[in-house]
């Protein structure tokens, strides 16, 4: 099909990202609890399913990046959103074991494509700074978290079918936006795509370290989306209260992110990301001692502050380091790291809890984030001026 626009509109990109992440916010925290409490599967089995789902999301990230660069950005986005939509419609009617797990894997693959396509389109916008575009993308993500987690805690009481029906509405809107708003002449508008796609080796080393760090971050973050729900319910904290923590996280980001953007607008992305990731990592050491709901509230606030400072800058940093490289490829690498972390996290968490303890798990992931951040910082310091 012939593209009809020179550039995707920022509001369309924002809403598409919002719909994608609202749908994900319904599914991620729900999956472990549903499999453990309703389908009567162990935490390790639930972690294995989320591992496969996330591995397929990782494949989708890679496929989405390659097809964005080498095929059609528009058709790639439509295909990714379409796959997720079909699987979600089927989940309304078929959510017993093992069809539930199979359809989740398909959703993961489609979401992986859509996520990379969204980030890649964001990197092609020229009328607004890349930093501002990714900040808006990050706000969209967290508005989605607010909506999804606020609703899922209440909708689950009325049955899993209703949850899947509401989630499907999000994917219908995402698919409609992909079809109508993303018919864009990306290659004609981006001169850098005529280059050979080679990134300077020192820059590429930093990109790889960022991806390793992002893997450690999302391995850790996925624990909040999976085993923390079980941990808190085991402490006699209602699932609804767990859900409210995510709602608080989202509201803090929606209202606090513009302030953080102003505070750090004049700082280097390296400084901003390093500070944010450090605060985020330190919050996990607090989980070692948390037993009361108030403890989890305080830790989530600290985690969210680190997240607001550090997370929005990471894809923009990767984009800047890529220089004349292919935007789809390196945004795909970044999203592969996210998906791989989400893949490993629930299974790793389940195994650690089965054989060790929650406290050992939180200590391990906190140290891993700080060590990989050190690797990023050292490689960045070796870049030529």
C-alpha cells in the first residue's frame, strides 16, 4: 500500500501506545494469580508460561524491528496488532488449561511486534525532539498501567471472561489506529535510512551494555508483575490492594513525569538514567524487610521516583547512540532486552522462591541491576569526546 502521510501524528502514537499498554496491564499481573489460584498451577509452571510468552514477545520485537526496516512499517504494525486482537477474542471463549497458555503466547508475539513498531515510529518523528517523544511514550505507558491495574482488581471479581472482554476492546482500538493512522512514508522522510546502518563500535558497546542493564531491570520489575502478587496475598494483603499499588505507580508517573522532565532537561541522558536506575535498584533491598502493606506503599513510591527519572531516557539514549544506524534494529534490540527480562523474571523468581526465599531473590536482583549499571557507566566513559 502507498503511504499517505510524511510522519505519524504524535497524538495517534500516544493513543496507540496507551491502548497496547492498557491491555498488557490487564494481563501481566493477572496471569500468575489466575494460573495459581484458579487453574491450580504452581508458581514455577506459571513462571514457565510467562517465560514462553515473553520469549515470543522477544521474537516479535526482533521480527518487528527487521520488518520495519526492510519491509513495510505500516503493514508490520497492522500484522502485530491483528495477531494480538485475534488471540484476545479467542481468550474470551477459551481460557482453560492449556489453551489459555497457547493464546497468551500468541498475544506476546503480536505485542512484541507492536511495541517495536511504536518505538521505531517514535524515533522517526522530526518535528519534536526525540527526548520529548519518548517521554510522552512513557507517560502513555503509565496511563495505560493506571487504567489497566485500576480496573482489573475490580473486574476480576465479576469473572475472568469480563476481564478478557474489556482487554479485547483495547486491542480493537489499537488495531483500528494501526490501520488508519500509521500509513506513513517513513523511508522517504528519514534520510539516515539511506546509510549503511553501521554504528561506531564504541557506541555499539554502550548500546549492548544498556540492553544488558535493561534485561536486569525488567527481570526485577517482572517480579512486581508476577510473584509479588502472590507474596502479598500470602501476607494476607488483598489482591485489590496489590492492584492499587500499580494504580498509585501510574498516577505518580502521570503527574510527576512532567516535573522530572523539567528538572532533568539540562542534564545528560547518561546522568539521568544512572541516577534513576540506582534509586530503582535500591528499592528492591527494601522488599527484603517488607511485611506490612505500608512498607510496600513506601517501596513503590521510591521505585516510581527512580523509574520516572531513569526509564524514559533509555530508548532516547539508544536512539542517540545509534546515530545513522537503522532505528528499527536498535529499538528492536532495546525491546528484546525488555522482553527477555520479562521472560526470565517470573521463572527465575519462582525457582528462587521454591529453593531459597523471597529475601534472597530481592537481594540478588538488586545487586544485578547495580552491577550492570556499572558496566554501562564504564563503557560510556570510554567513548571518544
